[in-house]
């Protein structure tokens, strides 16, 4: 007789979070899909939307089988499909690309944290689907000439090693040329913040709630500061700053999404941003980068707390499943 294994706390938390994030993405992609005319982008967006829907359905099935409450999540009430397009068509491709990158990071971690075979298989499929969507979006961006490549460097002539511990002090100094690992982290930071900037610009011009608008404006300010800092370093290093992508925001002033969804989206993006800033900090040995990333991490943590407080105050924050208080 096969023994039924209940979901662990890690499995419940991972499924719950995936349900919320995919529900949010469905609302956003429905808005994109309504106005999308680009025949090259259509299949990718359609697949991304179908994948998100199937994930939500599968999580619902698992929760119902466990007699576990299905989260309220997001619905058609959180998207206004009669609103004009807020972003130009290329942004839907940027969205699939950016969310695919974030999903790969998230699902890879989750897959290593769950044990029940059906849940593990589910997240393995989530990871593979995210890889496939990321591949397709990168390939199309390359075809359209809108993929911004990281800086190029000359290949080294030979392998070298640090031979004297005194050199290590110099290695931390900001006068040292950037290494390829630091360059990669800087590029990904710049790319991520261009995406965030476009989201901010679009939402600032459509959100009417003063507190939410102020929150988004603060997010744009943080994005702008990061772009300025990292691009200035690249210019100083004669590597040129990363060329900004075109502004893909229309002139619409009608919000296609609920204030709750927008605030939750920023909260979700803050979570992955905190993870990636910490990752950059662990790999960046130059003192100027380490100092800046440490300050930035504190600033983003404070910003994330501000968003959380808005959600709680307005009763928009659905309570994640938690353990019983036994004291």
C-alpha cells in the first residue's frame, strides 16, 4: 500500500508563491496579448501565457487533493482589458525575457528544496519551461537586433595567478580594472534596472492613488541611481555605458491593472532584486562596487518594507501559510 506523504512547509510555501506569481503574470500578459500584432512575438507570448495558466491549474489540483485552501490570488478583476495599451509591442517580449530569467533563478532554487516526487516533478517542468521561454525570447531579440550584449574585452594571452598576498590589497582597490565576473554582474544589474524603469514610467503615468504613485516614483529613483552609478564606471573604464533601450511606454493614462497587482508586482521584483544584489556583492571584490552594493542592499530592503506596509495597511497582502503558534 502506497503511503501518502503530506506536503512539507517548503513545498507549501513554494507552491503558494508560484501560484501568486503566475496569477499576476497571467493578468499582465492578457493585457499584452489583446493588442499584440507582431507575428514573431505572438507565439512566445501565447506560450508564456499558457504555461502560466497550466501552472496555476496544477497547483490548484495539488492543493485541492490535499484539502488545502487555494489562495485567492489574482483574477480578471485585477486587469482592465478595455484599457488602451500601456506599453509598445516589443515590451511584451522584454517581459517574457525578464520574467524568464527571474523564474529560472527561482525555480532552480525551489527544485533543490522540495522532496515529494510530484511537487519536484512539477517544479522541474516549471524550470524547463522557463529555460525554453528564455531561449526563445533571447533568440528573437537577437534576430530583431534589440538584445543588448554585455561589454566585450580582449582575450588574455595566458593564464596568470596572484603570487603575492600584498597584491590582494590592490585587487580590492577601485583602480584595478574590472574583471569579467564583475562586468557580468554590472551588465545584468543595468539590464534589470532598464526593465524596472520602463515599468515605473508606465505605472507613474496611469496610477491615480497618490501613495502608490509616490511608492513607484521612489522605485524609479532607485533604478535611476543604479543606472547612473554602473554606467559611469563603464565609461570611466573605457568600456562605454550600456546603451539604453528605447522607451517602450505609450502615452496612455488609463491603468490596465489594479493598484493591488501593481504594488504586489513591485514587491515580487524587490524580492528577486535583493537576492541578485546579494549575489553581486558576493562576487564583486573591488572596494567601490562592494561599498555601493552594500548601501544599495539596505536601500532596497527599506523600499521593500515600504511596499509591504502599503499592502498590509490596505488589506491587500494575502497571508502566506504559517505554522501554529504553540506558546
